[in-house]
C-alpha cells in the first residue's frame, strides 16, 4: 500500500525562531494524526539544522524546498543535496512551480537535481502541474504527462521507491481557488497511468501522488477521499499548526 502523506511547504516564510516555534507546535499536535499518515514539513535552508533537532524522534519528517543541480564547488549561493543529507533532512521538494516560474528551473535541471538528491539518500517530492493558460487551452493532461516523462522517465523502478509526485495546478496555488476533487482525481489517475506505462502497474500503485493548491481544512477531506489522491502538499495552511494538523486529520 502506498503512503498517505501530508507535507507542509513553508516557502519563504518565518524567521528561524518563528520556524522553530511552528515546528514545535506541529510535533506537539502530531500525536492526534492517524499513525498511517506521514507528516512532513519542508522548511527554508536556514531552518533545517535547528528544526532537525525539534523533529528528532518524532513522527514528523524534515524536508528542504530545493537543492542544487551540481554536486559541489564554485556555485555561490547554492545548497547541495549532500549538505541537506548532512543535517538529517530526509526529503526535498523539487520542481515546484515557483522555482520553474521565477528561477528558470527546467526539466533538464530537475533531472540533475533528482539524481543528486537520490544519490545522497534523500527522498524527492517532485512537483508537476499546468498553468492557467494551459488549463484553459485544455492542455493539462499533456503538460503534466510531459513533465513526468521528461524527468521521471530518466529514473528506474528502484528509484521510484524514493520519489513522491505532487500535482499542483499553478492556477490553484496560493489563489484560494482549489481544483475540484474530480479535476484533481482525473489528473492524478493520468499521472499514475503515465508512471505505469514506464515502470509497470505495481510501481505506479505504490507511488504516492499528492495534491497541492489551496488545500485547507475545509476541502482536504473531499480531496483525500479520491482514489488516486494520496495526500497533500500544503502551502499557506501549513503556516498554522492547527490548520496543518486539521488537514492531516481529514483522513
Ligand atoms: P498553497 O500552496 O497551499 O498556498 O496553495 C501549495 C504549494 O505551493 O505547495
């Protein structure tokens, strides 16, 4: 059975002291979440080291929000996958639409990032999703399929054990507009089929596919009830421990 996952993506929010407080609040409330739901918090690079101490021994896993596409060396301002692993970070988000949109992240770069992350023992949450123009042009299946093929088809069935996919329609991120559960489900089912075409039905069945885009306590239950939605990648609502935990309790 694939894992149910609720992951918080803090983005560029909170100072380090605020982040430590938020992580403590999530850890304290985590006991009220069903034990088969995995909780992850993805925090800014500066927060990883102290937050790793906060989540140590708890049910909450730590994630970064990005990593470099180079192993090491003269790449000022970058943070490598090995650095993340060295602070007991377990996951990293890669390919978030904000990285694709504002920082020129391409599928080619993502292949390098995923390779390095896996080589350092990290698990990857790979984001895909169409923007509004692509959705309005009816290209959402095509866009998500291409993003999966361009990146994940470069990896093996064994690698897929350490990869989670997040479907995040760009038009729903931070906008308050959520994809309907039917809209989300049909893309999730499509992503699972695209994975099955390359890796076989069993790998596709075992890969968790999360929904992201204005997921909140009021709509999480309906989204998570869909057969191919295995949890959520939560932005805004992850900045309040009560909302984040309420989403995880929706299962
Ligand atoms: P949101 O962000 O929940 O604020 O829409 C989701 C994400 O970008 O991961």
